[in-house]
């Protein structure tokens, strides 16, 4: 029995093994269930998907732990399992939940297992994890949604921009405030879908009033009028100039909440009103707020433009009304109709219901005429002075406004019965009250200042009209006078109106003279204005034929105030001067124009003044005598008063503009002075930009050497060099304006040149093109009020220094003094820093004929602090020399202290002789324990002068550059991190190079190659290229070339240190035997130059040695063998570590005079070129010994 079952068992085992291997090889999950849903087997991949060990899965029955909790997904899984067990197959998308909470998206492909007899045995399923695919699809869906949202947002932005553009175009066409407000309300509501909006503006009586609304608004939120000073959202937005956005506000049951916004309408100078807008909460967004604020800002500009246009229109309308009334007044003679027409025009001009004219006779006012109401009652009521409404106006000589007649005393019952509000003004004739003009309204009204001003203008003319009416009643002569007065008035009006268009003093001056000549029909005229110092009357305008104007002013362009002239007399007296005939002119002003060939026969000089302030004089010339009547002279005087006002207005305008320009220039000057760092730059800006502030023609500035008590000129402008060169240095003992100002610590002013000439006789002054006007010398003081310099300025010819110019100059000098003191402090600190930096570097380098070393250091020019770059050269025994360069991060005393300690530590470590790697490791330990807490880099190299081996190590520093046998490269071995940069001490290997004679080593700090915004490799490439192209490889020449090519003369941000080393062969002495012939000197010079190649001297120094040796040999050729047989001349050159020695020996005898003086001064030349020269004559011959130092011993 046992033998028959063994094959079956073996076959079953093999089948199970194949089954297990198959499901284990599947990349997806696998599960097998029986008909009841119990899990019979799963593979490890299935266990990984559901997150449960395989052995804990087998035997489980539904519901399985990886199913989701109750819900649609759970029902879907149960339905799918049931359908499969019942015999169905299919593919299903499920979501499993692992024990760690993570969800896994899977695709389950289930199939029913059927036996050979057709019976269902169970279910097998393949489970594929598609979580990554689902996540990717979700991310893609999210991106699509985001793009869709952004497209919607972009559409909304474009819609808002289109709406704003449309609104901008719309209000650009609106000319009135009402049109602008209407456009704003409509556009604002449409832009944010608002339920209502209103515009509230500030009225003339300082109240906020609703001027326009659109849509439905809550009257509790938007009162018709309110004070801007009370609490409230409208008032808060108006006062602060910032928009207020309120939170949603409930409106009651069933009604949606609303939200309010209040955006101020702002113009230059403050708020003009507020836009109130109400929106549903769902449509009022942040974007809507921005749109509204932009619209309101544009509307504010349009409202201001419209306001100005309307104001201009009102002004034109008022002027037209005044002119209309004035025309009526001028036409009024003695008829009642003309008088009635005048009152009708007055009433229409102020939109009143009545107009009345009362005349004063003695102490009583009588009604002369009315218009707009019933005629004057037969029994008119006389009004005593100071009684009633009209009597009060006449007595107080001032306008009176009554809003309610019932509240004041009124003498005339006729007035009380018919009128509710009245306004009246006095009518003046000269300085006396001639009557009263008043208008009234049957309804209560508030007459404004414009109405009063219009009535005053009319009353002023009515006063003249009353006077003319009285004269007309007396005689026809009086009527003629009135006509002439009317004509003069028209001329005066025309001339006065012409003045309103001129703005500058020059424009007003030309207009004044032109109109004045026309007003009195003069033949010529001249206008003079007072100079700044009040000593002259400067001619600013003239008109007329040259023969008429002959002799105007003793000087070409001005009068002296004390000159003998009618114009000057009018200015001095403040009253018009009328000279009706040539005879009287010659009698009164014999030294003036009367003594010239002028064709003028009479002159009227009218002063222009405002109260007691005299501005100038109008001089009007006539070629006929006694042509001006008294009325014409009064007309000229009246026009002169108007001209004075126009001139003063123009002067104030120019003064304001000049003050603004001066302030802007002072601000620019202060900005320029704030960024300069040297005294020369400060004073140059003062004389260039500072003098331009006051329009100086020339300027000069100097600094004070307090120790030497001297002024040193630094900068000048506008002066001939020949004039200022002798004054580059001036002792304070000299009597000059500049020295006096500093010595006496005071400002010195000269106005004009004559004052300077008297104070400094013999001092040459610049020509008219460089000065000639007022001048000043102002000392510069430091904060301790000690003088540190002086500035002198000169204005253009005939310009005086007024108080305005002096104030500006004081401000300029104050700014300059602060900048100069700051610059001097900067220069002193920079010098101290440079001295300290130099003291921390080695003073001299060890010398050895086998090497040539050059170092250079240049501190950064933008900082005053001591830098952290350093270098050192160390002799280690007789045959080794060490070189080092390093950089401590930062500037200042901390960096200097760290640099000094690291340099001393490196020197001590190097002298132990353990080599560069050990030195860098020791320096790192020192930096961790002793040096100030800062990071540093360093490179150290040692050259063995016997083996020509170069060893080096680098701690975070840029790699050294070498040139060996024509090959140029960087030394990249032996590198480690910067000192004290890592928590643990560093380990540093050494790099090694064979360094034969002629090789070059360059150590440098990063300031040589670093540039802002540039990769370090580019700087290193430039350094390598400069070495490759260098015509000389001697260290001194190389160091100079590196600085010239890579740094230049401009400012630098960082310190720069360079150390160049060249290995030289220990050259044997050079011995030459030459025949005593001049032709042999060329070979000697060539041999010397070849031998000197390996000597560490500059090219210039080598040529000095060659020239000196040539002179010595030439002397021997010329003088040695004149009396003895010729023999060879021996030349020997040798050198040690410090000097070159040259011996030239001959066997002859020099003459004493040749030795002392030398032919062609050869001995003098040798002594000038060499450090030592000795001539030793003997019986065997003469020996010349010369020495030239290579380095300091």
C-alpha cells in the first residue's frame, strides 16, 4: 500500500511546489478563496499591498480588515465578492485601507475555479496596486482645475481693466462736475453690481452734503447733510483720506445682508468728498475694492479739472457782469431811464429781486432810485446816518449782510414789508461816503462774498458816476469832464485788464510801460525798479524813439537814487513829479535829461508804491508842453497804483518760485555732499553746484591748515588761473577778505565791487565776465565752531547780494562745513588705518641672492577699517625660505588683531622647520584656541634653495600660481578647509614641486581676482593671462603689472596683497679682459647685461649699473695708458646677498685732474648711478671699485 501512494504524494508535492513558485513570481498580488470566501492562500505582494503579514491573512473570512468602513465603497466590495462567489468573474476598482491608515487604490481581476465535474471550487484573483496612477490622475485633474480657475481670474482682470479703460475714456469727455459724478455713480454700480451709490461733497459752508445718488440707499447710512467733524464712517473716510469697508450688516428678517464701502475723493490739499456704495456680500470682493478705489481716484482728478473749468467760467461770467454794469454806469448821465437801466443790470448781475440806490446829503440818506419792486412811494422815508440798515452801512463804511430783515432795525417800512434778505455796500467818492447801494431778495437768501465783491466793484464805479451826474447837472462842461473821465476809466480798465495776463516781473514791467504810455498817450516812457540794496533805480523797460529817450539815465541801465532827475525826485518824495515845460525842466533838473539832446518837452514821473513800500517809478515823456490835464495825471497815478500791485504780485510769484528752486537745489547739493569723501570733492561741489544755487559768476574755496595758520586753495570756478595762482597758499596774517573772514570768524559782504576795492586796495579782481556784482566771504566752521575753511563767491555784474541770497549762501556754507568736517575726519581716520595696517605687516624682507622677492599691499578704498590681508617672508636656516599670505574675514580692530596673531603664530611654527603641512595644522589649532573668533584663510610655502624643492599647503586660500619652464598653472594639491572652519582640527597634506632657477611663484589674496557678480574662475584666468603676457618676470615688475592690469587706479572693495618670488641661480663672478680700445666697450656692455639677468634688480637699475661700468672702462681707456705702454683692462663683477661689486683695474696711471673731475663728468655720473665709488691709484695701476645694493642689509 505504501509503495503505491508514494508516487502520488511525490506528484502532489511537485505540483504544490510549482504552484508556490508561480504565485511567488507574480509582480501583482494574488489571493485564493474557497466557495465560502475564506482565504486559502496569498502571495507576499498581496500582503505588501494590504499591509498585513501573509500568515495572518490566510484563513480570514469576510469582512476583511482592509475593507473600508461602512459606506458606498464597502457595499460595492461586498456586492462584487458575492457576485464572484456565485459564479461570476470580472474586474473591479477598489480602495483598500492598510493598518497604518494609508489608502491603496487597486484593480482586482477575479475568476471562478471550476472542477473537472463542473463544480465551483473557489475564486482566484489578481490584485494590481494603481495608487501612483490614481495620484497622477488626481494631480492632473487638480492642475486642469487650477488652470481653469486662473483663466477665469484672468478674464475677470481683463474685464476690470476694460471697465476701467472705459470709465477713464468716459470721464475724460465730461466737462462739468455733475457729468463726472453721474459717470462715477453709473460705472461704480456696474463695476461691483452695487445696489446703490451716492456722492457726498464738502460744501462752501464746510458741511458734507449728498449731491447725487443712484439706486436704493439706506437714509440712516447716508444722511442728506452732516458735519465732517462728527463721528461716522463717511466722516472718518473724509478726514483720513482712506477708504473704509464695513462688515456685512443685517437688514432684517428675510432680507439679505449688505455691505458698505466709503471711498474718499481726494485732491491736492485734502479730501473733497466721499463715494458711498452698498453691495451684496456675495459680490463685494477685494478686487472690487481695488476697482472702486481706482475709479474714485480718476474721478477725483476729473472733478478737480471740472471744478477749475467751472470756476473759470464763473470768473468769466462775473467779469462779464461787472463789465456790463460798468458800461451802464459809464452811460449814465442824468436821465431816470439810464439810472433805471443801471439798477436793473445790478439786480440781474446778482440774481436779486430788487436794487436800490441811496445818496447821502449831509447826514441823511435819500432813496434815489429802485428797480424790481414798485416805484418809490411818494412819501419816502429819509434815513438818518447810523440808523437802520442803510444808515448803518454809511456810518460803518463797510458792507452789511442781513439774512432776515425782521431781526434787525429797518427805518423804511417799505423795505421791511417787501424784502426778506438784503445786502448793501457803501458808495465812496474819493474817501468820503456818497451813498449806499443795496439789493434784496423776497425770500430768505444767504448772499456770499462774490455778491459783495461784485457790488463793491459796481459801487466804486457808481461813486464816480454820482459825481459825474452832479457835475452834469451843473453845466455842459461838467458833462464833458464826465465823458473824459469815462474815457480815462475805459483806458484804465483796458490797461488794468492787460496786467492780469502777465506773470513774471519782466512781463509785467513791459506790459505796465506799454499800457501806461497808451493810457496818457505819451510819446515815450521808461520804467525803473529799485535795486536790491536800494541805491539804484534800474531801468527794466523803455519804449519810444531814440531821440526822445536820449539821456535816459546817466548810466546805460540805471539811475542813482540821488541823481538829479525827475524820476529820482518822484522816487525820493513818493509823490508824482510833473514838469510841464522844457524851461522848467532845465531849471529844476539841469544836470538830467534837460541837458541832453532829447526831443522831449515835458515829463510825468509817477512813483509806484504799496502803502509806504516804494517799488519804482514810471517816467512818461511828451514831445509837447503842458499836454496833461490834472485828470490825466490822476489817471496815470491810479494806473501806477494798479501797476504796483501787479508788480508786487509778480515779485511774490517769482520769489516763491525762486525759493522753491533754491530749496530743490539745496536738497540736490546736500545729496551730492553726502556721498563724497574727500575735502577736495566737498569744496569742488561747493564752488560748482553751490555757486549755481545763487547764480554766482565765480567762486573760490580753501581749507585752513590750523597748525601753519594758512589757507590752502582747493577749488575755484570762473577765475583766470593767473589771478588765483598767487593765492594758492595764504597766511592768515594777510589783509584779504578770505583771511579776514577766517581770522575774525565772521561773514564779509561787499556790494558792489567798490566796497571790496576799498577794503582790499591793490587786490586784482576778475573782469566783468567773471564777476562784477556783490561778493561775500563766508568761513566754514566745524561742530565746535572752529574755522576749517572759507568760501568766496561773486555775483554777476550789477547784481547785489540781498538777504535772500545771503540766507541761501549761509545754508550752502553750513552744508559744506558739515561735509568738509566729515571728509577731513574720514581722511584722518583713513590715514590712521593705513598706518596701523602698515605696522602689522613686515617692515623688511630677508635677502638672499638665490631668490628675488617682491610684495605689495593696497587696502580697500571704500572702508576706513584696518583690513585682514597679510603676508610674510621667513628665513628658515641658511638654505630654506618660507613665504606666506593670508586673509582674515572682516575689517577693523578684531580682524587686525586676528591677523597679527596668526602672522606671529605662523612665523613661530615655520621656524620649527616641520614643513608647510605641519605649519597649517598648527595654525588651525592656534586659530581655534587663541586667535579672535573669526574665520581665516592662509597659504604657506617653503623653498629649499639647495634642492630647488617647493613644498606648500593651503587652508581655504586661492591656489598659488607658478611659472616653471614657461608653463603656467595653479597649485591645486595640499589643500584643506579655512582655519577654524570645522568643529575638529584639520589634517593638511603638502604639495611638492621641483622649482628650478628662473621659476616664479605668485601668492595673492582674493581681492586681486574677485569681482562682484562674477565667478572666481574668471578672475583666476585673468591672473594667469597677465603672468603669461608679462614682458618681465622679475618680482617687482610682476607685482606692479598685476596691480595695473587687475586693479587699476579706481576704487576697490577689498584689500589686496601680492607676494612674487623668483628663484635665481647663484651666478659666478664675471671676469672680462678687454683691450684699451673704445670699440671693445660694446662687448663689455653686452656681457654685463647677460650677467645681470639673474640679479634681482629692476630693468632701470640694471641699465644704471651698465652705464656706470661703461663710464669707468671708458675713463681707463682714455686716461690709463697715455704715458705707459698699453695693457689689457680687467673687469670683474661679483655679488652677494646684498650688493653687486664691480672692479675695473688697469696697469697705467691716471692724471690727477682726470681722477678728480673726469672727462665729460664721468666720475660724477658714476657716483650718481652707484651707491659707492672708490678710485685707488698705485704704482701697479688704478683700480675703480663700485657697489650697488640689491636689498637692504
